């Protein structure tokens, strides 16, 4: 009976995470479409504004998130093979990549604030409407994605603690799979953000 209850609970959690992922995908798709429409209407202004961004930082962040996607997926296989220590190390690397991503984002945004380019600043108000729109989307979309990174890191820290105290194993693997799904959604969102903001200049 307890096995049936556990399976029912895991099934419910699986449905819940998929509903959440679908909701998040719809949200970002809508935001990307609105961004694309305004970019089409203001191509020169968006081009000029995007030159303020560092392709190098964006590329590094892409690499870090790709590595994190690989390691979180590998941790599932490690749990399946009952390699708890290896799974813990892989999740730790995933968290490290996420942390480095956020540090890079901090320095990137600090640079923008240092140049007076932030919501409500006088310098931003002096720019054309198209450039203002670009930075509105820049801070909104990248800020929302960064929030998802933080939420994902909290989930992964909880899963990591469960790996090390042996409460997460092959019997409740769906918990780790759901966490990995959410983290890979975070990576997927960035895959669209990176070219739209950093490469199309």
C-alpha cells in the first residue's frame, strides 16, 4: 500500500512539474514574440542598443549553462547506478556553474549601472524610444531568467542535501528528474535569450 501511495505521489509531482514547465514556456514564448515584434519595428535602435552588451560574457554564460545541463543529467544516471558520491559531485558542479553564471550576470549588470544604463536613469531617458524598449526587454527577460536560475539552484541544493543524507536514491529518482527538468528549462530559456540579445547585433 505504501508503494502504491509513493507511486501516486510521484505521478502527481510529475504532472505538476510538466504543467509548471508548460506554463513557463508559454510565458517566455509570448515575451519573445513581443520582443521580436518591437525589434522588427525598431531594427536600427535595437542594433545600436545591443552593441552595449558583451558577447564574450554572454558566450561564457552559455558555456557554463551547457555544462550544468550536462552534469545535472549525468547525476540521474549516477543515482540509477547507485553512485551516490558521484551524483553529489555532479550536482555540486551544476550548482557551481549556476553560481558562476549569476556572478557574471552581476558584473554585467554592474557595468550597465555604472554607465547609467538602468531603468529610470537619466541617461536611459535620453535615448530614443527604440533603445529604451530594448533595455526594458533586456532587464525584464534577463531578470526573469536569472530569477529562474536562483529558484533552480535552491531546488538543486535541496536535492544535493538529500543525496548526501541518502534520502534520495533510485527509488525516488523522479524527484531528481523533476529538478533536472526545471534546470534544463532554465538553460533552454537562455539558449533563446543569448542570440536574441547578444548575437543579432
